[in-house]
C-alpha cells in the first residue's frame, strides 16, 4: 500500500513541475548580437499548443528589463515519432469482435492520414523482433508498414526490447536540431523484471528530452496496480501522458500529444546588455487575464564598446582662391568642406548598430551624422581664413549606449594669401578700349620715329655701331636665372613645406631595395600617435602595392619621442623586425632596426637618436670553420 502512495506523490510533484514549465525557452542565439534570436515552446495548462500568438502577446524579460520582440513566427521543425510495440497475448484479446491492438492501430492510421506528405516529420516502428522501419518520411509508406506488421500475440512474450531500442534511436542526430522526439509505448501490464528497469529508462529519456506516451492494454481494474503506477510515472517524468485501454474507452487523438511538440515560435529582440558575462532571459505570454512566464534561461555574451579611427587622414589641407570661369566675379576660398573617412572596429566581433558619429575639431562638434552613412563626415572649412593646425577626434555612439572616441589627429589647414585686385578689373569696358587705342598709337609713333632716325643717320655712324656690336668686349651678356624660381614663389614654398614636415617628424621608415640600399622614394614620416600600413587605401594610412602585403598589415604606435612599437595586424606574410617576427602585441623599435612588412623592407630611423648602434667585429682564429 505504501508503494502506490509514494509513487502517486512523485507523480503529483512531477506533474506540478511540468505545469510550471508549460512555456519554455528552447533556444537562445546571440550570433547577431545585439539582435538575440529565441525559440519558445508555448503550451497551456492543459498541455495544448497555444496558437496564433503575436508580438503583442509576448514580452521578453532580460535581466529584469521588459522588452518587446521585433518579430514572432510559428514554425514547424518537425517531430521524430517512434511507435514501440511490446507484443504480448493481452494485445491480442478481442472486445466486441475487435482485437484490442487493431483498435489502437486504427486510431494511429487515422491520425497519420491527416498529416501532409511534405511534412518535416519522420516515423519509426520498433517491435520485440527489431525495427520494422526507421525514420520513414512518408506517412503513406509508414501506414503501409504498420499494416504489414502482424505479430502472433498469443506466442509473444513481453520484453523491454522495443522500448530500449526506440530510446537508443533518439540519440541519432536530427536533420533539424530543433526537432522534438516522442515515443508512443503500447504495452501490456509489465512484469516485476520490467518494472524494475523502467525507472532507469525513464531517467534516460528525460535526459535526452524524449517525451514518452504510454498506452497500457489491460483490464480497467489493473489501473491501480504497481505496474500501472510505474508506467504512469514514466510518462509523467518525461512530460508525456498515460492512458489505460481495456477495449471500451475512447482512444485519445494522437494529435493532442504531438501538436505541442511539432510547433514552436521563433522570434528576435534587441538586447540591452551592456556588460560582458552571464545574462538571464525569460518569456512572458499574456492573453486576456491569463499570464504565463517561462523559467529563466542563461546565456553568455562578451560586450565591448566600438573603436573608431581615422581612415587615411591627410596631414595638410590647402584652401586656394578661385574665381568663376572667365575670371569674373569675386574670388572665393575652396574647398568649402573636406570629406573625413573613418573606420569603426568592433573588438567583441559583434556589429553594434551605430546611432551617431561626430567630428570634434579643437574640442567643439564640427559635424554630426544621425543617420547612415556613419563612416563619412564633412568637415566645414568656410570659417578657416588663416593658416593654422587643428586637432581632430572622432566620437561614435552605438545602439547599446556605448560612446567611444578615436585618438587625436592634427591636420594643418593652409590658406593661401588673397590675390590683389588687378587694376584692369577697376576699369570700365570703354576705359579699357581707350587705353588699348592709346597704347597702339604710342607703339606706331615709336616705330615711325625709329625709322626716321635710322634714315637720317650717316653710313659712318652705322658702321661704327656695327663694329661696336662685333667687339667681344662690348657684347651684351644674358644672365640666366636659376631654374625652379617664379615670381609667385610656389615651388620654393612647396619644397619648404616638405622639408619642414620631414624635420618635424620624430621618426621615419626609409624604403630599402632588395640589396638593402635606400631608395629615392619618399620615406614614411611617423608624425601621428598611430599609423596603419597596408595595401588597401580605404583602411590604411600608408599603402604598399605588393602582393605580400595585406589590406591592413601592421600598426605603428608611439608614446613620447623615442618609444615606438610595431605590431602585426593579423597578416599572412607577417611583420618582421631584424628578421624576427613581430606579434600582435608589438615590438619596441630602435634606431637602425631592419623592418620587413611582407617582402617590403624598411629601415627605422629616429630624428635625434640617443644611441646609434655601432658595427661589431668578431675575431676568428685560424682553423675556425664557417
């Protein structure tokens, strides 16, 4: 008497726990964080699937914060259904002229006929003599197998073979990982040996998340027996149901068992998580006055703020005076704005949505984007009328509320001197024509006077002049002006600017040939706190056109005047310092170090090195081998 009472209490506790878990979060996916995808199994207190849920019915509880889902969709991943038949003489008994097993089989066939052929389910039949079919996807073919199975129930002995091999089949991977698994166990009353083994099998089924539905074929007065209590416990522990069939009861519709397993809801929401680590999420459904809350599910996420940086910023911008075509109108300074390109990296490997990007110039907001594209900003230059250096910084804000800034970058805005107004622009058209006529008149008069003077000069005077010009001592000398100079001084100014930049740079990278000879190309001047070197001009400040160089190949940072660190940026060919590979953490550089970026060689030179490495001579004794 004590055993049935104990088993009944276990059943009540298990059933209560099952009612609390009618709404379950079966899957949480964070690959697209901060967009979080989830799957829920929605079953009411009677075990029926809750149909027609909308986003208005569902709320997400993330770390105690209530959020609305962006989408919610009912899906049918499918069901792995296994019928396990424990053949025994009891199944062959006739009631009202119909064999009891045949009545159960007819109910299963009727249910199967309602399932479409293109469904994602599969069907298996396990018996005491082995599998009759395994994972049959066609409902019609499975019905055919069910019809062909005709055991001799009177000669059959009950065993655990059909149930244990059905449970073993559920360990095979499903074509869709979201598919649920269910076993319908048709059995007579178990003997003592089977009763002793069933609890362990029930625990195994619960671990595999396999729901076991039991159809016990026995007289109605056996419902209170120990064997019936064991079968009832198996169903309750795995989330299934128990039914005793004596031949007169109405057989349950299998669809009421399996509909909650075949269907589930999938949705997504925007997470508000701002700290790395373990997070808690639950789902709440409200329909009318009814409210169901799922148990809490944990997920782990790594969250870091974005990292903005300038993409190939210029060191100098020149504003020049221009006029409209034809030279008319008031001269204006151009360009009026300059495009600033930025790169936003996500150290946590999650593409956070960006809400805002700003360009900060000399501590004030100069430009702001509140909608895409966030990687392009226009720097207004109208107010800059004098040559001056300016400090620029990028600031971005993402959808999680993180705000981060780039390092400061100094850019010089060079403003050309304004052109003086030409006196011709001050004259009217009539005055211009009058001056032109006067100039032509004066020119004609000079020509006439020169001819008259030449006509009245004596031959002796002309001979003396020709002699004078033939004398080498009296010949006029053409003084050649130096090349490269012009009245505007533009060439001199450009050369001066380049020399000044080279002198101000605390260090540089000098390009070397394959023989180690410095090339005549412009060196890479290290004037910023961080520079990037690679083959992609959209991602790197300095570009190298060589097949061995990645898009972003290496980063060189500095702090102070002589503290320079060269780090590899995950390249294929590698970054090398004195023929030793440089890691992503970087290598401190010294004056004269030999650097290879892929196959491109450089020499690192400080502007004012405190220590210059001296060549070392190693003595060799006679007889030493090379």
